[in-house]
C-alpha cells in the first residue's frame, strides 16, 4: 500500500523513489510513501487562497464550535487509530497520550471560544488613554494572519504533534500544511483521512505531506508561520533558511532537550515522595520507549541517596514487560524503527564515555510476543555519572530512547546549577514535601525551563506527570529547547494573530473593536435595556438613570447590614493622615445602590446577572454627594444553544447570549466615582 498526500483538495500518491515504512515490532512492511511530484508552492497558495478566507470570516465562537464538532467526530473513531498506532511500537498507554491526548487538545482549544470574544479577531488588553481630554485613545486588536501554518513534526507523536498545533491555528483562523516525520506518517495519514472525511473543516484548512519536505520552505511568505518539533540541530538549520530570514517568517521551534527530574533532600526512602519519584522516573524511561521530547534524561539525587534510588529504579525497570504492544501484559513497546534504534545506541556510546552502566543491556533485550532481532526493541538503560561537573557529556548528549543518567548533588543550589548545564529545557520536576525546597528549586531554575512540576503526596492522585504538557499551559522552553511556545491556552492562539495598535476617538475605537469605550458617543434607548432581547441590543445602547443623594444614614445602614465597619466609613476622628476628609461611603454600597438605579425589576429577557469584571472605586463619595448611573451595552457574546441531557438543569435549553454592560457611576460633577462591567445572560428573540 502506498500512502497518499492530501493537496489541493485531492488525495495524491507521490512519484519517484518510495520510502518503505515498517512495523516497529515485527519489521513487516506496512506501506511505501513519497511526496515526489507535489508542487509545494501551489499547496501553500491553495491554503492561503482557499483555506484561509472562510476560516478568517468565522468568529471565535464559530471556530470553537467547529473544533468541538471535529473532536467529537474523531473521538467516536478513536479505536481505528489505536490499531494503526500499535504499528509504531506504541503500547495502549503510549497511544492514549498520542490519540486521545491529541483529540483532547482539540476539545481544550474549542473551549477557548468563551475567552476570545464574539468577533473574527481578538481585542487585546485594556484601552490605552493617550490624551488629557479623553478625545484620543488607543487600543490593540489581533487579527488572523493571511498566510498558512506550516507544521514540520517529529516521529514520536504522529497524531498529538499534529493536532496540538492545528487546533491552535484553526482556532486563530489560519489553514495548515502538515509535514509529519516519514517513519510514522502512516498514522498521521489515517487521522487526516478522518478529518477530511468529516467535512467539518472548510476545504483547504488542512493539507498533508507524507514524504520529504523538498523545497517547501522556499515558498513561505511573511504572513505564514512555520513550526518545527524535533532535534535542535535540524531546528537550527531550518530556522536559518534564507527564505525564513528574508521574509521574517515567524518560526516556532520546540526541540528535544535534556530535561531533569530531582529528588528533594527530604524525600528519603521512607517517604511517599520517594515512591512517587521512582514511579515517575520509571514511567519517563519506559513510556513511548523513552521517545518523548519531555523525557527525563537527567536524574538528580542527593549524594547520600544515590544507591537507594539505583536499587529502587532497578527493581521497577526489571518488572517492565517489553515486547509487541499488541501482546498481553506488555508495558513497553519498541522504538519507532531500526534507524532510531541505531541512533540511540550511537548516542548511548557517547554518554558512556562519562558514565557507567548500572542497569540494562544496550545490545540485548528479552521481549514478549515478538522477535527481538526483527523489531526495534531496546532495554531501558540507566547510567550513573558520579561526577557530573567533570563529566559533562550527560548535559550535552541526548539518547532519544529509554536512556537516563543518575547523578548526585550536594544541596539544592547545586541541583539548580546542574539543571542549568542543560542550557535550556522543556521541563524539570522535583519530588519534595518541603515547600521551601520547592521554592528554592523553582525560583532558582525557572529561567532555564519552560515548565516545572512539584511532585508530592497532595497532588499525586491527579498529577498528569513530568512529561505531560497540558493544552491550557505553555509548552516550550528556552535555549536548547528551541525558545518557542506551543499551546498555552489563549497564548497559543495569539501566535497566529497579528497584533495591531489602533488609534482614534473613543467612538471610532468602539466601532473598530465592537466594545464600547468610555467617552464614546452613545444612544439612549426608548425602552429600558432590560426590556430588549439579545438581538435587539446594540453596542452603545445606554440608560441614564435617576439620581440618588448619598446620606450618612446610608453609610450606617450598609455597615449594619454588611458588617463592614472599616474606620474610614464609621470613625470621623480616625481620618488624620488618610486621603479622606470625612466619613466615606462604602464602595460596595455605591455599586449596590447603582444596581438599584439601573435594574428594571419585572420579569423580561434578562435571565440573570452572573458576574462583575473590572470593578474600581475611583473617587470618594461623601454624604451630600449625588450619584447617577450611565448604563451602557459594552459588548455582546453569542452563545450556542445547549443540548439537553437528563442531568441538565431547568431552562438550560433557552437560547441566550451574554451582554456585558458598562456601569459608569458618576457624581453631581459628572466625574466617575465607580466603574464596573456586569455580565448578564439575555434571552434571544426566538424565546420570546
């Protein structure tokens, strides 16, 4: 069987010399593949001209719903991908991370639709006031780039590596061209076939290259984004590509790094943290046969505990059943292929120049359900570097397989310094129940790491592990790790957007952002805003309320009701040396009384008020002052109608949207004394 590329909306077999792809466990030929004959320049143009426009026109909620539908479609077919994944040498547990972890990433990015607003673009941060009179201001918007996301991925996670990037660029409104590593591209192809068959994405949103990348990078342009996951050497070569430099193409690199896991000095063999540490290290060495960019390559242990750790790790590794992942009881599969096996052995030979072998045999391994001579199997290998300051090969060479090096340290400062010898890593972990130790380690080593995990008994049941990046947190690291970022929740999406500063009057900035800016022109509605449905409300619709004179009795009554008897409200003799000239009204009273001014009590389209954002008290209010509210529609966020289940609460199926109202409380001089944004849920017209 020959794998197919997906280009220009068609499945195409490459021409010319075919690469052979083999089952990692049995050595059997699975498929052949080639990207020969593809016009890479035309593929990028197709993505920009066909895939880009419909994605950019969609709002963030629409993109989010698209991703949610895709994730549900793929999850329903997950069993198909497991069967293919076994051929990569991955066990069921390994494949779970790749398949369901990848699909879960799509789900996680779909949920970002609730954070990114209701427009095709993102309004970034607060407004910037740039003039004394308030007639001139600035803001920032972030719009989708009009190019294509080019993803060059590593072999170890053929599905997760694609979906964790594509989910982000699709959410941002960009199409993608995916180039997986050839050796495991058959698994990526199976996933892309399902994505295309779903019909959920716009045509041109994804294209696939199963073979050499050829002159792909010769055709990138300034609006494109290139991401790379793999070795630091290859990444640096691609980053220096003349076209990348000439067009100033954003290049995000996530490279394999020499990550560390540290046993805290308090985590002695009689503690839960020691047990958790041994479990975590054993898992890191054997999951995916050690082929993880986040793998713990350097194991740092207090010098008096090295022997205990060596014995405990040996026992754990010795109980690991290695073999064909389809065989009963197998917990560690094979490397991705003979090329990877050869490369790991070559790097291991270099590591052993500064370390001694304390567990495993790099040349022989007992396997279950397979022939060790035909599959790319390897024993877990534990090395001991007794002097990691003198023998620094452990901090410079990575064997991308089940290989880790144990090394002693004298104190936490030395452990921190040892981690930094890796010259930048994706992650580091420490097992300790002493938060002062954790603080010293994290504060000391954070500058050289993209993610840090503190392992202890309190989080053990829900801990995702040293090697597990989360879609909602930044994945990446400095220095040798590539200096890039992937995922990271909303931060990940922003990589594919162009931030632009916009300047003008508050009224103009309101029109550009579709968020009401303080000081902009507004429209006084004939009906009370609480009488209007979601579709009827417009940005800038405003209610000017009646006034309320603030009295000393108001202050007394609110203090009695709330229990807030802070001296500034209650004791006129205690105000010397403060900013107050007399007893001042509670800020929360001002907001509460403001609600009494703007709320329209009878039942109507407004279903509920469920939050306050950005509340500030900007000017003291004294008895004798008069307050009034300017109540303005600030922003509207559409919501999809929920699908009912047996457990759904009453009214969950009511079609509604979120309306944010700006509550601007002013005094008799017209100055703002308090300001807040309230969030309301408002019925749509079809529910009238």
